[in-house]
C-alpha cells in the first residue's frame, strides 16, 4: 500500500445505521463523514482513525478493522510470526499480561517482545533529539491518530512533531537489527489501537495489527479465559517505568527518571474534547512567541490513554480500575531495576547499559508526510456568499435562525453549511430546516386540503342546489297534495258528523223500541195469565157440562122410570105419564144442550190452548227481540261512543292538517331561502380559488 494513502480502519455496517449523527457529533474532524444519504458513511482518506464513532454508536453500525483473521489464518498455515505487545496489555487483561504471552505462544508465535522496552528506547531518542536540536517545542508522537490529524489538518505543526519512531516501531526496528534470528519473521503488534495499522504502512514495517478486543472475542467464542494459559516472560529485556506509557502522562513520568523537572515543561493532555482544540490553535500560539510555555507535549487521543483505546473493551471502565494494573506493573518493574549498594557506589545504571546496547540514533528516525492536499483537493472552501446562499436553502434567513444547536453533529450552522456545499450532508438533517419544512408542508397540506375541500364542496353544493330545486318542487307538490288530502278528510269528517247525528236518532229510536218491546213482553205475560185463567174457567164449565149431562141422563132414566110407572098405573098414571114425558123431554133437551155446551167448551178449550201456545211463542219471540234490541242498543251505544271519539279525533286531524299546511308553507319558504343561500355559498367557494 502507498505511504500517502491511508487505509480504511473503520467499517460502516449500513444495515445498522439509523442516521442519528452521533458519529459526526463525536468526530474531531467532522468532514470525513458523509451524511448526504440515508446512512452516515465515511471517507477513509479523511478519517484520522480516532475510533470515537465506534464508542459513540449504540447500534453497532461502526466497527474497527484489524488483522486478527488474517493473522490466525497465516498462523494455521505455519507462517513464522513473532509478536510485540503494547504496554496497555496490563490494563486490558487485568494484570494477567504474562498469560497473554502464554496464549500467543500456544497459537504458534515464535517469540514475544515487550513494547514497554521500545518505549524506554523512545525516551532515549527524544532526549537525544532535544539535546541535539533544542527545538522550541516537541509534540510527542506515540499516538498515530494525532500524527494523522497533524499531517492532514494541521500541517503547520509538522516541524514540531518529534522526528523519531513510536515505541512499537522502536521495538520492531530493534528486533530486525538486534535479533537476527527473527529478521525474516513477520511481526504482529498486539495493540489497543486500530490506527497503528496505518503507522506500519507508512514506516514500512509491521505485518499485523491485532486488537486486544479481537483476542477477548476469540477467547469468548472458544469458551476460554486468559487465566487458562501459563505465565510466559518476554523474549527481550524488561522495561522499567516505561510500562506507564499506556497511561496519560506515562511519557512524562518516564522522562522524569532522567529529569526530575520534566513535569514543569511538559504539557500532559489527552482526550478528543481537549487535544484537538489544543492542537488546532497551537501553531498560532507558537507564532506569537516562537516558544511555547511547554517544550514537550505529552498528548494522546484517548481520554484514558492507550488503556482505553478503541481496540480494547475498556471504554466504559473507570480510570482508576485500569491504571491500578498499570501502576502495579510499574512497581514490579522498578523493583527489578533497584540498584544494589555496590551499583550505587559505582553509579552503575543497569537499565541504561542495556538500553545502550539496543539504541542507535540513526535507526529510529521518523519523517512525516504533508497530507493536507488530500483534504484541500477534496474539499470546497466556500465563500461567505456561498454559505449565506446555503443558509437560504436551509431556511436560515436571519440571525436568530442560526441556532448552532449541534443536533446535526456539527459545531455550528456554518460548519453544517460547509458540509452541505461539499455534498457531505443535506439540509434535511438540520433541525431548523425540518421544523420550517414541517410548517411549509403543513401549509402545503392545508392548501392542498383547501383545494380538495373547494372541489368537493363545490361539487356537493351543485348537487345540493339540484337537490334543493327538486326538493322545492316536491314540497310544492306535497303542499298541493296535503291540501287536497285536507279537503278530502274534511268531507270525511263531515260525513262522520252526519253519521254521528243519524246514530244519535237511531239510538233514540232503539231506546223507544226497547221500551215498547219491553212493555209488549209485559202485556204478553198478562194475556198469558188471562188465557190461563180462561182455560181454568173453561175446564170448570166442561166439568159443569158433564154434570148437566149426567143429570140429564139420570133425569131421562127417572122419566123413563116414571113413564113405566105411569103405564103401570094406567089411567091414574096418565098425568104422571105426561109429567114423566115432560121430564124426559126436558132431560133429552138438557142432554142435547149439555152435548152442545160440552162441544163448544171443547172448541173453546182448543182455541184457548192454541191461544196460549201462540201467546207463549209470541212471548219467546218478544224475549228474543228484547235481547236483540238490548244487543243493538249496546252496539249502538258503542258505535255512538266510537263515532264520538272519531268525531273528536277528526277535529284534531283537521287541526293537524291545518298545522301541516302552515308548516309546509314555511318549509317551502325555507327551501327557497336555502336555494338562494346555496347559490351564494357556491359563489363564495368559487372565490376561494383565487386566493
């Protein structure tokens, strides 16, 4: 890979990106992000590799890229590989840093070197440079992210970057020079930082950058822990206090071994919130006096130093929890180099003698590349007029519209405008723009809805107008029909009244007939009684006629006897005979009259019986007639009552019809008024179209 091209060390997983802009918000350089689409992508050639976006993304849309998988594949193929391990290993594996060596050798690593020793060599290189050149200021460069930032965005600071290698590169160059048995081995850096891969590309040494995070993930997937491996010491001499290099101020504290006053001229600064602002204005500060207050800038990108690097799992841990393991190791290493009494008397420094064996001033020199052209060629640096024009497209037309709220991820509205001009973002990601667009869209929606209401209302009003015309016509027809119905019902009510009067007359006649029939029935009862009495008297007469007959028979017998006796008496009996004949004649006449009377009486009796029978039948007929008359009277009274109600209700119907007639008249008038109002509404709605 070309030295002037920075490889990608951050991968964007677009499926997980929610376009929240947190990555832009935490990014120190902003313009390496591209928010012009639906997700936030990034441009590797403008990215400094700080890893802040990885830590900030809660959706897992950004991950770091290291060489772990290639490293493992090459080991399985039998490649000859040695490893160098960064000082942050103590904090990343909770003090079990020697077990990491055991793990690496179990994979097939041929040798493991401690970068802390390379840091000791780095301090020696710094001191030699500062003594030889006496520069006004030296910016420490162990952090490759800060080196990339200065090369690309602050090239004015390049003369102040320490022209020596980082501790890792010191270690690798030391191995190549002083460990010939590993001269042709590939080197894997076990690292807390994804940016180290870029440094290796630039200096042309180092084959793999393997993050501590990847090792943890591998162990988790293998269901193992680092404690399962033995402690294995490094294959190079041990470091002393340079094991602190991974902690903020570690460079300064190591330097104090040579110069106890180093703290007075060293600026210790770290963390993205501080370091980039500091570096952004450092060149101007140097120009003012040509010499800063601080001769040495001990700076790191990460707030917790390399202990909290993006390739570790330590971002959410407490500072003290991390540095405790580093401080424990520092104490152990310093004890190992504690001079004996003899060494003190002879003023022998064992560490310095060891360092001298591995140090060469010309071996560890480093140069830098001005990469600012990449940024300049890619970016448009707009005029104020162009920014103002962009503000207009963002609906920012007055000072109060420049909210500088940071919701877009940028530090200011102007920075957002520059990003838009460079096609790295879009107005839709501006909070103010969205609010105004919502209002405009709401207005457009209202206008659209008004047009729809206008069209629909006008259509409906025309329909209503036709309906009102039809309704008015129908109401007029209904009024005429109701009027005719009213007249017809009035005739019916008059007929009901006439029927009611006739029924009243009929009721009176029925009542009279009822009285007469009742009286006739009573008289029939009396005639029946008289006939019964006559029948009884005729029976007496018949009995009397029988007696008369019987007397006549006996008188006839007596006359016959008297005649017989008179015959017997002869002349003396002639007078008696005459009497006897007279008696017989009287008896005979009496008998005949008795027969006639008896016959007449029988005839009279038959007539009386027939009269009685007729009187009884007449009485039954009268009783039935009285019952019928009573029923007719009852029904007549019921009909009379009903007709009375009908007569009363008919009057109410007439009153209701009169009210209906009046109501229909009012409805007819109202419908005409509605028709006029509808036409007026149509005119008014039509006028809305011109608004």
